[in-house]
C-alpha cells in the first residue's frame, strides 16, 4: 500500500511566512486585476484562424479508431466546459442582481440617518460609491460573457462536398473534430476571462459594502448612546404623563377592590340580620284561645209600649 501512495501527487506546500512572500502574492493579484480590467473594457474582433491549419496532410499520419475516441472525448469536454461557463455567467448575474438592492438600500440609509457624524457619512458614502462602481463593472463583464454566442460545430461541409457525399473515414472525421475543438477552447478561454473579471468585481463590491457597514455601525451606536444620555424634555414629560396615568389606574383598581369588599360585607350583614329576625320571630309566645260555653239562645225582648200621659 505504501508503494502505491508514492505515485500520488502531494498538495502544494505552504510558503514561508515572510513579507517577501505576501508582497509577491500582492503583486500577482494586482497584475491579475489589471489584466482582467483591461480584458473587460477592450474591444475584440472575431476569433482568428490558427496559425497552422489542420488539413489532410497536417499533422502527418492517419487517425486510428482509438485516437478518434480520444479526440471525440476532447471535443465533448470542450462542449461541456462552454455549457458550464454559461451557467456560471447566469449565476454571477443573479448574484449581482441580489447585491445591487442591498447596496442601494445601504446608501439611502446612510444619507437619511441623522445620527451619523459627517466624517462617518463621507467615508461610508465613498465606500458605497466604490462598491457601486465595482458592481457596474461586474455587470458589464458578465454581460459581455453572455454576449459571446459563437460555437464551433462540424457543418454540412463535413458531409457534402461538390454536391457529393464525402467518403466516411475516421481520419477525416477526427481532423474535423480536432479543428473545432481548438477553436472552441479558444472561445472558452475568452469567455472564462470575462467570468473571472465579473466574479472579481463582485467580490470587491461586497468587500466595500462590508467596510462601509463596519464604518457606519459604530457611529450609529455612539450616536444612540449619546441620545440616551441626553434628557429630552418632551420625553421626560411623556414619561411623567405615563406614570400619572399608571398611578390613577392603580388607585381605581384599589377603589374597585374596596367596593367589592364592602358589598360582600353588606351582603353578609344582611344575611345576619335576616337570621336574627327569623330567630326572634320563632321565640315570641302565642295567646291560647278563649273557652266558650254552650251556645245559648237569647230571645229578643218585646218593646214595652210607651205610656202616654
């Protein structure tokens, strides 16, 4: 197993930590930035033909079936790479479309926020303007990448010549595929530089936005703390009014509780009075009925006649 691992490639080694190393890396990054910036803003003609054309006698030799399979694989890789580059262009354009409203909203917030000091506002707006400029360059680069629509394919000349079908041979087919592969790879490299430029501009724009936010947030926090430390008369008056209303509400709740307790006590007192009245009514003596004899019949007396003189 150890002998098999000897054939594996090792990862890149770490460079020594020194100012010379980082200075070289910084110079390389600046050179790449300048190359991509020039590539974005330059005008280009159509793709030229290679210096040495592929013909029936150049390169020399005959393309065998196994070699034809290899050439077909190379052409397939070039075609897949062009599709991936187009997908990257669309994804980068979507990322720029998402970042643009964020940058615009941040700039509007910085302009309208009154608590930001003058130097913080000036610095933040400068960084935001640089972010917008970088974003515009990224839009331009990705649009130029999407505008390249050239695709090299085997045309009808690979099948028909002088109104006669060509004789199907692996050698002729392989030479044609090799020619379009070389042309397509050159176009892919051209588009890839545009995509690299757009991604670089997008990263620079995001870095400027982060710097603007890092400058703005401490200023807003300091202004907010200063505003909290200063006693605003209107705010104090509002607080006192709220406290008065709260005290009145508490007093009303206390009075309501006292009323409920008094009502309960009156109810209990009423029940006690009713109970005492009922007990007194039960304790009073009752008079016995008078004895009556047998009923006697009385006869009315006759009225005596009055004596006349």
